[in-house]
C-alpha cells in the first residue's frame, strides 16, 4: 500500500503530455539550484508558468500537509513532475501513520486542479520503491539532471 517506511520515486504526468508547467522560452544554462526546506533542492531560475507556480507552491507546503511523508527532492518539468518521497518511521522502525502514495498523489492533483481551475493530470502515476542508498542517489541525480537533459527525456513532447 506504499504507506510503509521507506523512500519512493514518483512521476506524475499531465494529460496528453501537455506543457502546463514551464513558460515556452527557456534557457537551460540559467539554472541555479536552491534549497527548499531541510532536504529539498530544485532549480532556482526555473521558468514556471502560472500552473507550474501553483504546483511549486503546493510542493513547498508539503511538510505542513504531510508530517509523516517527507518530500526529499523534486523537479517540475514541462509536462510532469518527479518527487522523491520518504515515509518516516518512529524510533523503533515502525512507520508513522501515513497516507498511501495513491492518496498523496490524488490530493496533490486535486488541489492543483482546483487552484488552476482546469483538470490537467493523466490518470494514475508511476512509482518506484527505492531499494538502497545507490538507488536513492541514482534517482536524486536523475531529478537534478532532468531539466538539463529535457529534450532527451522519454516524456519529452514537442510544443
């Protein structure tokens, strides 16, 4: 049920891979990284659209919304977002009461759609259970490098 303690990589796409999150003209050389919260890092000069800014605002409020599901890192791409999440455990290794990944994604999609006043998401999402430190670091690196390699990404779609 994806509510057990551990780390998870989640990708959520827009309907028909429409670019809802970036402004059309971007200069990928302008990216700088900034901290957002204790563990989270994202591109600073990301040219977000209005809907992209709504998504960013909701992600930046993540820890206040989900105390037991920590947002470790994320990136907002033109037509999808990547999240690296950690379901927290208590001092005995038992998971804290946490919503499932399905509930977290559904709530994020719902609040963004409500604020944007348009339904933008495809059904479902892709998830991956992080198996070990190497897997975690590989997915973290993927998040950091994804904007720079956007035109080679499997989710790339021409405007």
